[in-house]
């Protein structure tokens, strides 16, 4: 009697290795990273990183990343499944690098990461800045306006450049936002100095070092920046200094009304601060700002944390365009603006964590549509100044509870030779959290 051969499980697939490399190339790698590149059957990376690997040491098939990169990752890895794949990355793969996309595709358990010092670590080392106290903003594939949200007097900011043109873009933005006196440092080819040290010796460093492609450090005030485009591999460090006559933009909700372009449709500063307090944004959450007006609530929601997201819905096209301008001016160009009337345009929007209704409360079905869109634990905040909308909020408050408050603000104004109070229209606010 014959028996079938025993069935053995297939050998586990080799993990995908991603190893960082710096401007110093092969010479700056640890032995572990070098061995990973030597052992690889397939080497995937950008052309610049692949060119840093010596062909006599790394014999694997070289596959450059296609463009656009992110959508191509799953298919490219699938095409080389079962082979020893090593992805060559710039610096630390898990810091604004390809490591994130790889982990999302193959899972952390199937990924082996060998980090190299990042450009941020190198820049802080050169400038003597503590890494933990330095804000980092990436402009790689992102608009330069993102930098505006990080500008505060006395802060240090590192900008990850998109290329040779980034320093001039940063200088222009600093001047536009009232930070022309800020000192800029452009650090090129960070880490490349090790090549000069090994190949030339310390006594030869100087002009020969620059010819060998070593590091370069340029500094000037943003308002005086006139340097031509240099090396595309650069980091811009900014010592923020606000011009004395520039508007001060704080880090908490309740920015000055003058920070916004508007036509009168603006949630005023003190009510805005109370509204953001009721909305209680947390990192990663999404807000629907319905009846956006000038977009102030959505803008300040997004400014609370770089991972906060918002959709501002505004039926008036001119106001919708104005919301976009305000978002870019205040450092949150990622704010999504939807032009159209609610509740019709709400269908298909991603599920919100919170909803703010600043206008159009009496539109048929609007409040119900917003409430139904919220998941358990979601928050809804609605503001109004009219009796009709106040009656609607009072009815919903009776049915669902929450908190119904009236916000009254008065400003001191001249009254003849004296000073008196001028009362603004009171705002009725309903805030409620959806029960499980």
C-alpha cells in the first residue's frame, strides 16, 4: 500500500527589506545595510539612490520607481514576490519616506527596516538645534503654503525641500506672511562631508571638498534672499522672526478677525473660539463645516493639528473661492472646499467625526442629514442668530439633549468723551454628542 508524500507548508516568503542611504553613499552605510544590498535579488529605488550602490558589490536587478510612485507599490512588489527584494530609500525610510507605503502594503511583520540618519538629524547636528524642539514641515509633493501654519516668532522650523527652487519659494512665503526678518539656512548634500574626509583627508578639505560634491551651508535673512537655485538635495532651516508690523497669528483657536478675507460672513473671534472648544478637534479627525462663509471654523480646526482634516461646504461660488484663499494664507491648503447647497452635496462625503453648521439651518432636511451622517461619539455644533433657527435648535435640544447656550459679546467703544459697551448680536449655540 502506497502513501502520498507528506505535505509540507511552503517556505515563508522573504521579508521586504528597506534600507536607508545618505548622500555619503556606500561609504556611509553600516555593514548590515551593505549586506542587505549585496544579498538582494531585486533592488528597487529612485535613480539617485540606485546610482549610489556600486555595481561590483550589488548584483541584483535594478528597478527604478515609476511615477506616480505610491499607486505603483503593490503591483511592483507583487511582480517580484518570492524574490529577495531590497528597497533603497533616502535617509530614514520611516520619516516621510517610502517605509510608510511599504508597511501599509506588506504589513509591519513582513518588512525589515534598516534606517540611516535622516536629513533632519544631520541638519540639527550642523546647526546645534535640539531635534525634539524643531518643527518639521515637508514640501515634497505638497504646496509651500503648508509652511505658514508653523510660523511663530522665535520658533525653529526645518523644511524638507522639493528641489532646487524650494529655498526661494520659502523666502518669498516668509516675506508674504510677515516673517521677512527670519534667518534662513540652506544645507545642501547633508552627510556628503564623510566622502570628502575619507577620500581627501582633512588637510585637503576646502575647494577640493566642494569639487567633490561636499556639504554647503548658505544663510541670509529671508527678506535679503537672492541666491540662485543650487543643489536639489537640500534642507531649509528657518529661525522665525516676525516683522514688528506683521499681524500676530497665534497657535490656538480664536485668530484675529483681520486674519481672514471675508464679506461679513465670518464667525467672529470670541464666538469662534467657543465654537472650536465645543467641537473639540483631536488629531486625525474630520470636520464638516456646513455653510462655510469665510471658512474660519474649518481653517482653525485644521490648524489645531497637522493631521486634522476638514471639508467646507459653501453654496456661493465667490465665498467658496475665498475659503480656499483663507486656507492657503493660514497654512492649511489641504482644506477641501465643496461648492453647492446642503444637504444635497453632503451625499458621498467621507464620514465626519464632527459637524459644524454655521448657516442654512432652516434648509429642509439639513440638520437631520448632518445628524444621520455622524457615527456614535460624533459631535454636532450649530450656531444661529435668528429666532427661526433658534426655535429649531430648541426643538432638537428637547429631543436629544446636549448643551444649549447663548453667547453674548460686547465691545468697548467711544461714547462721546466716554466709553460704553456695544452689544453684538447674541449667538445661540447647540452642541451635542451622538450616543452609541
